[in-house]
C-alpha cells in the first residue's frame, strides 16, 4: 500500500488570506525569544548637540502628548499603543492598534 504524503496548507503571500491555524500548530515557535521595543518618539540631532546634553536636558521628540507609541518586535512595527502604569513604578503598554504586516518585504 503506497504512503500518501501529508500536505500542510500555507498562506499565499500575494493575498490577505491565511490558512486556519490552531494553537498547537505554533508550539514549535513558542520558546523562540524575540525583542519587544516601545518607541515613544524619535529625533535627529548633530553629535555636537548630543554632547552638550546634560542632566535635566529635554530632548524634543516627534510625537505629541497622548499620541500612540510604536511597538516593534524584532525591529518590525507590529502595533501601536498607550503607555499605562502597571505597578507603582513600572510602565506597560495597552495595545490600541495592530499593524498589518506588509507582505511586499
């Protein structure tokens, strides 16, 4: 009796559709470490300006107060959120928007 190969459904990178997945399908990647970063904002300055910064200096960022911050996983933008206080001295992020991946990369 011939053995039939098993085929795994994969997502078509040219469409937005993805195959149905179950939690057990992802178990192989659960223990892979990733770096999660929350970026409050950015600025550009010359080295001479940077060297003049001292204690109490204010660096103006490109975001307004209350504007969502960017959340990156392994340097890829994945979400936007708001800063929240978790404990008396710890910060966290409430995700307010999930950024869809650009499959063109």
